[in-house]
């Protein structure tokens, strides 16, 4: 009897088809890779979960080609995020209005089923994505050049799949993580909150749109749940059981003081979540990788849970694509853990610090907190715990000759509007994304050599010589710095050029043509080998 044929070896198997798995599938397929997605649930989850993303995530959606579709299902925040004490006095006001540094609204709110519908539809339009719903992964075996996965459907039938790499985007109880040896760091930060998602019968204007009641009798969060929706979150108090709290009757009791009744509001979902803070130490083991909740979990006080998972996807997708194309060695993927883990730990630390301010139940401690914060005039820079800015950990980033990093390296870069050949648009829309080399066109007169041009061609990078509108010698096809953001930054720091990675983080900067050549050489070495990056001069 002839044994059954082995399944084909796909480029990537993504386990889990939530927002992180959807974005990974979309990004990898757009890069030309063959992706199989294995999702245990036969139907999409149709109830709310995450509700917020920031300007950087908007830019990620833009890079994935779904920016306008996402805008259509989100509410940008028109005002501030405010914390108040039990008497209604403002403790802190965080400005969430307007456009953020990435060219997107500072903060946006959404209903997750609607956002997932946009992401999944876009992913499934790609020829390279094949989705298998109702397939629970029950085994995997790593071979020399691929991983073999076994799934089980609801009727008990088992199916085999093979892929060069497997990404576990399968949530906090990740099966993929269970087959890895990496340990988990758990900070022991646990709070139970009742989440009540509602649909008001009539549209109302909520001002502020999002706010936090810091009342020791019951800390409560009141935020948008996306267009047409509203969310309340109530802290479980000592002596209350999860079972008693998580009932429709109790939800209505807690909503009543807010004027919410069955006559004017529908409850879409109520559930008790345990907020916690933990991360996996290693996100890669051989051909297995983790992303999103499979790699880390954090309290929602900074609204960075899903955002962090989508940043994982953006970081991993461009690196894995280079490995799959043979441009980079597999060791490049080790930088995924080192870069993203440090960044995630910053988000976790920030979320915990905010939670420790919010979740105060002792009236005397709350009064002391209130007095201190009110005395700052509700200024977040003074009222909230001081936190360092988020920055990537060690990885594919420029280093000085002594091995140290410039303070600017590894930070998120802004996105401004440019004008090119009569079209004015955000940077990424003009370049198509990917690696971008921004130069001061008025100063950069030295042509790149053949090796540097070959590197940019291999990476699909875009060279963007920038000019101001009043530069008399600007060529006809110049990129004009419409908003004046890039050139002012370069010239203030005496930089000729800056290299921006596909995930929008700064690889490095150069002060003159010779330094730019060394900078591109360091990028070449780092991407090809991911050995310790060769030293290159860095303007201070």
C-alpha cells in the first residue's frame, strides 16, 4: 500500500488567527511568501476584547495596505484621557487629541470583531494565505529544514502540515510555547476586573471620551468601545468572588449609577479578566517563534496589549522575510527577541505603574495620592510615575566604534508628508514602505557606490533625497519636505542621512557621505550575518 504523500512545505505556518496572526499572515504574503494559517476555532469570535490602538499601530495598518479600511471602523479620540478622584477633581489629563508622530490619530478606539474583519479579509485576499479554521494544533516536530504540525478537527480527524517556520500567535495558553523550553518571567501583578461592553440605544457625545474614576470605593474605567459602543470596567473588591461579580444582574447594578438601564442600553458582553504582567524569556527556538499574547501579557492601563503584539508582527515579518529569501542568516531572528522583549518590558512596566496609581483601595492612601496629583495641575509629566522612553533592545541597530549605541538609535521615527512629482502624501505612501534612507538632498552630492546601491536594491530600500520648498537647486523629481519635519531634524543634529527600518525604528544616522557609506556597510553586515555589528562612526 502506498503511504500518503507528505504535505508540501510552506514558508510559514501561523498558529492562531487573531489580530496578530492576521497581520503576520498579511505582511508575509504581501512580501511574497506562502503562509498557512491554523486556527482552532471554526468561526471568528464575535464579541469585543481590545478597544485601543495608538498612532504607531495606525502606521502599521497603513503599511499593510489597510489604512483607509481601518479608519472606517475606528473612532479617533478628539480630546484628552482624564483621571478623576471620587469628588470629580481631575488628577491627570493626557492629551490624546490630534495627529501623533506617525501621521495617524494619537489614539483610536474600535470594536475588535470589526477590526478583525478588516484584517482577515485583507489577508485572505492574498494568494499566499491559506486559512484552515477548526484545526487545533496537537503536535509538532522540528526537522532539519521544516516543522511538521498535526492538527485535529472537531470530528477527530487528524491532518498534517509542514512549514519552514512556525509562529505561535495562539494566545496566552499557546500550544507552540508549550513545545519550547523558554522560561516565563511573571511579576505577580494580578487584579480582576469586570468588563462590561455596551451598545447605547442612542448616540451620545461623551466628554471626555475616555476617563478613569480613581475612587477607592470602586476604581472604574469608562472608555469608548469603538463606534456606537461604550465600555465600563469595574475592579473586583476584596470579599467579592468572580462568580458573584460576573453576572448580568451585577453588571446592571454597577451600571445603574451611570444612568445605564435596559431601556437605554444593551449589554453586548460581560466578563471578568485577570490582569497580569509576564513575558517569555526567549521568543525563538530553532524554527519556532512566538508573537503577541503567546510571548507576553500586560495590564491594559496603558492600552498597549494588542499594540505590543502588532509591533511584534511588524518586527518579525521583515526579518523572517529576509531569512526566507536567503538574504539573511537565520540568526537574524534572534534579534527579534532581544529587540522586542526590552520594548515590551517597558510597556509592561508602564502599565503596572499606572495600575498601581489607579487600583488604590485604602481611602487614606487615595487621599494622599489625590493631593499629590492635584497639586501638579493634572500635568501627566508631574503627576504620573517617571518612565524612560520606549526603545528597542540590542539587535539590528547602529553602534559606535566603542560598541555603544547612540541615544537616538532604536527609537520610533516620525512620519511626515512629502511632495513628490506633484503628489503630496505621507512618507510611507510615497515610498511603499520598507527600508528608507532619508538624506539632506542639498548636502548629499556624493553618489552611492555600487555595493551600497546593490544593498538598497536587495532590500527593496528607497533613497529619499529631501529638499525644502525654497531650495533653488531642487531637481524636478525631488522629495519636498512639505511639513518641514525631516530636514529640520537632520540639520539640527548635523546629520546628512538617516536609515529607517521597515518597522519605522531608526537604524542609525550619518554626518557625511563617508559615514553614510560605513553606516550602510554596518547594516549589510548586520543583516547578512547578525554577528556583532562592525563599528561605524556615529554623529553625536
